[in-house]
């Protein structure tokens, strides 16, 4: 069964059960400056999980492109990747545990509609309770799981583990259902119940693991258990039950509308069907893996080569999606992450003995592998090839420069300076030092790097904070001003002006738009005049849910390159029949443009400059 087969079976399974199939959101979140990447299936749906109605209804399903930068260092084992797809199904105040757990179990075990997995290989976890808040074991989930396993002729004993550390002491104990505390089986945006602020929703979750039966590695702990990191058990799905809301006194009350948020790794489910716990042996990596084998003369199965293969395969898949999504290598934000992926891949190619450019050839296979689900990657093949070739050539020059600097240092090699100043990989410095018999203190270098990274993280904490848009009042005002500005630009510069990117914070708005020349002072003044007139007119801002085709006929603006569901939300400045502007948008917005001018504020363009070829950028404020 291929990755495409698993994806389609999942979507068909839940579509048959009344779920609207919605498209994946972009890998770079829209209008969300708090995070660099979409990192989970639920991230684009947070407003709807918190109560906003979704235009497609209360039952949703999709496969979401996701990327987690924090997993870069984990790549190299059999199951971690940076880029992945998250299969999801959601109930927005509709069904709950009694439907969700049986449905997912049926999908896993049914040969007709699902994956046909052996239920004897499946183990589950539930919420054990939380002493600090007085919450008890999730007995409802326990009873549902006992019944499901019993229907397969299996006994399912509950083992109360508690903490992950206790799991290494207690072991499996012939259990089938295992309960863990809040660190493992509770979800909220803030973490465990004790850290949740009043008004924050959260709830228990239930995870499903597949047992590959591999031997336990005692380096991870004395006894194996389902949350062990030795690789025997792999999590393949997690049902979150958004059930409670925290009160001011620290207690919890049940939400009047309870939600289900399920997430399951597509690639993990695919390698589970293959009964081989190696994510890099699934079909989407096949062509790229063959290129590396041919160019290196080594086999993926060679023990000393496997880790390098895995890093290149993962990083080039992510890089392909990034470049196809409009990201380019740079020294900031998404571009920096892309550059890091490329440079790590070059280093691993060197380890495999590949000294000539290879990354563009490796990446070619991903366009074909994802043609049916994400054709935009295949369409971007020429630009992916160009960007990778250019970046690889540049970094190989960096390596050469670093070697010259290293030679100057003699026996007093400064790995930290070589890395931070010249981009020279620390592990390469260590290898060279060992070859020359020079003392190398990796612990000291790691300490310096940790201090350096701590400073970097402190400055960029919000950028990786977890994917929740800032809905502060001023940010919402800027979001509405952004809509008015785009229409004003079209009125002044022409109808061919369209949005090519945006970034909105509580301090200012930024818009990238298609236009080939620098704006004149007169043009900027005219745009400001139009926006301020619309603010002063006090026009109502209206949300309407409608069919995508109908919105397109109305000329509604939409995000460049984005895919939308059949039913969409549009926001209009003014009633639809006589609106000043109409855009595809999930919100939030002010209810009237007059709110943008509260306190005597006026709209002002503070900067206009080139962003890239044929694209200009405006920064503007309300002051």
C-alpha cells in the first residue's frame, strides 16, 4: 500500500461518515506572524476548535502538510522526519469518544475500508488523571477500548503507569491499555492542566501504538513500555477530546460544546502497513534513495551510510515543498531553515563520498511521488532544481573558505568561530582535528553553542511558539486595514495588483503585492487617502459563507497559490451587493471600519520597497 493509497483510504473512510474533506493549508501559515511553519493538522483549525463555525460544517477531515523545525536534530533514526503529513478528523461540537475511538479502530483493522492491521499488534494509552486538579482516570475511554478489543476476541487489561519514568520500572505487565499522566495524555495549548490559564480549553487524549516486536534497547531504560523510545512501539494516532475549560479558581468545568481533534502521521501509518519500522522505505522516498545509492556507490542498508541517507532524503523532501511554496534560502526565518536543510544535506553527501552537486537530482523524485496530492511540487521542478544547484555551489565554496581559515588556525582550532562566522560544520572540524591528532573538546564547543542558541531562541521565541495566531484587538484592526489597503492599491495601481504575502502584528501590517515599479509619492498619498476615507465612512465588515465558485464570480481576492474547500468564508467591507472589497478569509475582523480610527488614529504608509522581482512590499501603521 502506497502513501497515496493510505491517504485516500483515510479520507474516503471519514467522508463516508459525514466528514467534509478540506484541503491542506499552506506550509507557511497565512496571516500568522507567531510561527514560521504549519506544524500540525489542528493548527489552521484553532479558531474553529475554539467556537467559530466552519463553513464546511461540524465534521471535517484532511491531510495537512506539516513541518517541525525542532525535529531537525532527531532526523537520522527510523521514524523522525521534519516534513510530514498529518491525517486529521475533527468533530466541532458533534460526535465524541463513543464514535471517535471505534471509528479509528475500525479504520486501522478493517481490510475492506481501512489498513487491515492485526489488532494483536495494537496498544493504546489513556489519561490517568491529574492529582493537582482532582481529575480522575478516563474510565470512559478505558471501557470503550475494552469493548473494542473484546469484539476481536482479545482480553484488554488496564495497566496504570503514571509517568514515563515509572513505565521503565513497571514494563508491559501483559497489559493492552496503559494510562499515563498529564505530560503524556492531556492536551491544551499551554500544556498540562496546572499551566493552563483561566478560560483555556483542554482535555484528555488517547493514543494508539503499533508493536513492531523489535528487541528492547536497555539504553532507554530497564523495561520496555508503549511510550519507550527504543523503537519497538510507534505512535500512529492520537484522539484529543477537548472536553474541559479551566475556571478562575483552578477547577475545571465541562465545555458545553465538546470537540474531537484527531491526528495521525500519514507516513507512520504507511510503514506500519508494510510491517517495517523504517519511514524511509515507504514509496515516496524510493526514487530519491536510488539516486543517492547510484551516486555514492553505497547501499541504504549499509550501517555506516544509513543515517546520512535518511538526513538527505528527509531534508530534500522538505526543501522541495519549501521551494515550491515560494520559500528561498536566506539568513532569516523560513529561508534560514531551508538553507540549514540544504547545508546539512551537502555535509551528509560528503560523508557518503559524493563530492559533486547531487541535491537537485535527489529532489527530482519528489515531484512525481506527490503528483496526485500536491501537483504544485511537480510544477515547481525547474525552480527547485535551480535553487538547489545554486545553494549547493555556494555552500561548497563556503566549505572551501572554512578550510582555508581552519588551516590558518594551525593546532589552535576554534570550531565555534568557524561555525558561527563561516558556516563551517562543527562535526567536520572535529573530524579534521582527530585526523591531525589535535585535542578537540566537543563538550566545550557544545556549551558555547547552547549559549549561542539560547540567545537566538530568546529573540525568536514567538516565531516558534506553536502556531496560534495573535487575535489581539490591534492585530485584528490591522487585519481589516490590510483588506482595505489591498483594494486601494488596485484602485490606484491597477487591477493586476494581487497579494503575494502578508505579515500582521499588533504593531503594524505588511503586505507583499504584485507590481513592477516603485510607487510615487502621489500614488502612496492617494492610497492613504482612500483607506482613511473608508475608515471614516464607518462601513460594516461582513462575514458570509458561500460556495467557492460563487465567491470567485463575485471577484473575491484570495491567497496566491492556496487551495480552498468547496464552501468558503469571505469577508466583505460593506454588504456583498455593494461591497468596497471582498476576500476569501477565515477572520477575525472588526465589525465596522470605524473601529480602525478609534482614538483619532489614521492609516499611514511608513515604507514601500521591492520585496523580490515584480513584487513590492508596504509596511503601514494606524497612528
